[in-house]
C-alpha cells in the first residue's frame, strides 16, 4: 500500500503539471507502445533491443555493420528525410485545421489531386528544372488549397460537416484519379502512372555526391520553412490568433467580432495548401509516380501524428520524425531480426492509439493530483491537531 | 444470363453487406457516438472470421458449407470485441470520437496485415499476406427466380444475403419497437433526458457500439468470404466509409439507408455492365464508382435542411452539463 502510493506519487511528479504534460503525455504514449512492441518481439522469441536498434540503423541514425557499394549511413539518412518531407507537410496541414477546431480528414485526397494535376501538367512537360520544380510546388499548393477550401465553403454555406464532405471528396478523387491514371497515364509494366521527368521531380534520386549515391529531397527545405511559418502564424500573427480563438470557442470568437465563416474557409485553404505540398513532395518527389486504386495512408496517419505533437509545429517536427523512422527503418529491421516489417505500422498504430487516449490521461492526472493535494492537506491538518492536543 | 440479370445479382450482393454495416453505424450514431471506425471494424471482423476458418480447416470435410457460417460467427465476435476499443475510448476515456475512429482504422489495418503475414509464416509455414477461403455455394429460389427480370433478385443468391435480411429485420425491430431501441435513439438526441429517466447513458452507448462492431464484422466477412474468397489487406477498400455515406444518405434511418445502399450497389454493378455493353475499357468502371459519393455530397448540399444527424452526435456525455 505504502509502496504503490510512493510509486504513484513519483509518477505524478514526473508527469508534472498541465504545461509539462504537453510533453510528458506523448512521451508516455510512445514508451507504452514501445513496451507493447517489445512484448510482441519477446513472444516471437526475438530480442527487442536489437530490433529497435535496427529501426534506427535502417533509417540512417545509427551505423549498420555493412553497406552496399556507394551506400552509407548518410544515404540511409537522406532516404529517410525523403520520406519524412511529405509526412511533415501532411501533419502540419492537419494541425492548422485542428487549431481552428476543424478536422481535415481529406488530406489524402488533397494530396492525390495535387499529385495528379501536377503530374499531368508539369510531370511530362519538356521544361527546364528551374521552371518545372517551382511550377510543381505552386500548382500543388493551389490545387490542394482549392479542394480543401471547397470543404470549408460547404461547411460555411450549408453547414455540412467537414469530416463527411472530406470523406466523400476523398473517394471521388480516388476513383477519378484511378480512371485518369489507368486510361491516360498507365505504364504498361508497372500499372502505375508513367514515371515523371527528372526535371520535374522534387527529389534528386541516386544523385552522385562524394562517391555516394543518395536521394536528396529538395522539399525538406520548404517543409522546415513551413514549420517556422506555421509557428509564426500561430504565435505572432493576428490571423493565427483568430484561428486559435475560433478553435477554443467559436461563439466567443463571433462575439469578439471575428468573421468565423471567412476564417473557416481561409483555414481550410491554408491546410489544403500544406496538404498539396505533402502531395507533390510525395508523388512528385519521394515516389515519382502514382498508384491507381489507393488513397495513401499518410493523410490519415498525419491526423494522429498531429495529435501526438499537440497540433504544435515544433511538437509535430518530433512526432512526424519518429513515425517516419519507424516506417523507414522497418525494412532493415525485418531483414536483420526476421520479423515481418508490418510490425512497424503496428507499433505506429499503438503509438497513435495511446496518443488518442491523451485527453483521458490528462483527466486522470488532474484528478489524481487533486486527490493527492487534498490528502496532503488533511494530513497536515491532522498533524496540526495532534500538536495542539499535546 | 443477360447482362441485366448479372447487374441485379451483383448489385444486390454488394449492397447487402454495405447495408448491414450501415445499420451498425446507425446504431452507434443514433446512440450519439460518431462511428468512423466501421472500416476498421469490418476488416478486423473479417480477419478473425478468416483466421478461425483457416486454423480449423482440417476439421471439416471438403465442400462443407459449415466453415462459412463459422466464419460469420467469429467475424461478428471479432468485430464486437474490437469495437470495445472504440467504446472504451469514446465512452469511458472521453476521447474525441472522430480521432478514435481514425486511429482504430489505422490500427486495424496494421494489426491484421501484420498478423496475417506473421501467422502465415510461423504457424502455417507459407509466406503469404492473405488467407485463402473456400467458395460459398449459391442458390436460386425455385419459382420466384423464374419471373422475368425481377426474378434476378432471387437468382444465384449467396446464403449470406438471407442472413443479412434476417439480421437487418431484427435490427430494425429492436431499434424502433423495443424499449432498448427507444433509449438508444434518445441517447443520441437528448442523453440528459435518458439519464433523468434512470437509464445509464454510457451503458446504452457501450452496447450500441458493440452491436455496431458485430454488424460491421458480419459485413466484412461477406466481402471477404463470399465475394473475394480470401482475406487480404485488399479488404480495406473503403467500403466502411461507403457505408457511412449510405447511412448519411439514409438520414440515419434504417429503411431509407437500405434504399441508399441499393442505389450504391446498382450504380456500381450497373456501371460495370454498362462498360461491358458499350465495349469501354475497364477503367471506366472507376467513373461509376464516383457516383455514390458524388450523389451523397450533392444530396447534402441540396437537402441539407432535411438531413438531420442525431442532435447529440459526437458530444461527450457530461452528467453535470445542462
């Protein structure tokens, strides 16, 4: 009894007050899922430590024991950054909407439209890279923003729940894109859209640098800039303040004279522009082609990644990095440890599940702290009483 | 068999699993809990059903239809157990219901994909990412199937279609004609009144979500067992989301939702048939699959005034709040 009490007290002290919980709760969620993952490894008779180290090795954060020709830790790292870029954009996109109290569940669809339209317009065009690449970025942003703004407009004008309309648009886009790809763009061998020209591609693939061949994601610069801009928007700008106010309490915002409807469309457009960037850095960068019949999972994962990062640009920087490391490192882990690589997405799923419980953890912690404070006060009172009696 | 009959047969066998998943969604949403988790629930249900049959494959004689009914039972159980995650998160842990649904879908996909591969590799010793299932027999109702055109409705039926019709009827009766159903519907509109009447809101919602899980699992195994004869990650085609479109289209009521699902099913099979008749490339069938989603979206735009989600949908029930 005494011991559990002490353990509980230590736990409460570590988790800290509400401000610190913004960091401790996600970390707690991550630890829980790593432990759960370790249990799975143990059941399969594998060493979890070796497995987790292989994740880091596979994504270029730790050196592997041997490398193929022209490959090194740097090339692994660059390849991981290449995968990270779209995830970072997608999570920022979700976060911008979420700060205003809106769900952008349509990120996957917006990514796909942006990828498809840039593929058709610029991907196969004979343009110099200096023209093609900026064009891809601009068109992608504009397309993503337009689709997402439509969702905002539907909510503003007809009060259609943005989650519902986004799901419908996701699937409309998915099937429309499949049709276009199969009918006009299909490569007869891969059944995907034909590979785009290198001059339009936002990642340099197998670029020879210092005797190595590495992938260089040009979009990562934009992504980091976007993180800073979004941070600046929320912390320093009036528009960001209005977004946050609406997210916290739309009625109060309206009373304070904020144009809620206009802001709704603007938020969604901004969120969509970021989703568009995620789309072009994925389809025109990381992947270089589009598969028909799929909505990629990045857009859905991004929702949970954003929650794990508290919808905060800096938090997202960390959470999206972690999720990408797990995803990217799983292939090497699989060959090294001999467990199917799908366990990577399982661990990711668990992290997201525990992150979704964040509100509950916060609630429980608040209650425990309150109880603890109360019982301490009672003991202090009892002590005082004894002293007075003596 | 003419193309029209084929279209009717295929449309019906697609619409009914969709309908039963949508009924599950109606149960959950009418009790006030947003359910975007149908996609994950049906996948998990189908996985559990397929796993049970695969593991017990040696027990049954070849050609026996018993495994299919066993698969359905296990799929319902699997979906129901997995839906407890959604129930605990939404009702007890006060998590955001939309987030919970999304996370459950992600987790279901990850979990079933991993387990399928891993179990195939370690237990069955065959590296594969799917469970191959037996084929379901089909039957026609004598007499009725002889009616011109409409007879197609009674031709080449899968056994699951009858089961779904029966389950759907029970679900309709429970929702509209029993005290439990009334409490459930009241929980979605005015949970405080239910509480005041002495009924535990969280308990009703818990049950509603579990029913939703079981029905989604049933829908999932119908897609896996009878229609594609295998369980693979390809089960996550977005039919769970299509079921959600169906129940919104049906205004959260069972009979209109049946209509919506039939429209979706026939739009799909009719599209396939039309591409065949007109000699178009198979890619055109994708264009027809746009229709259900587009129709639902347009319906929301034009009839947004008469489309009523339950009033307390998506709100966390807080006893102290008035």
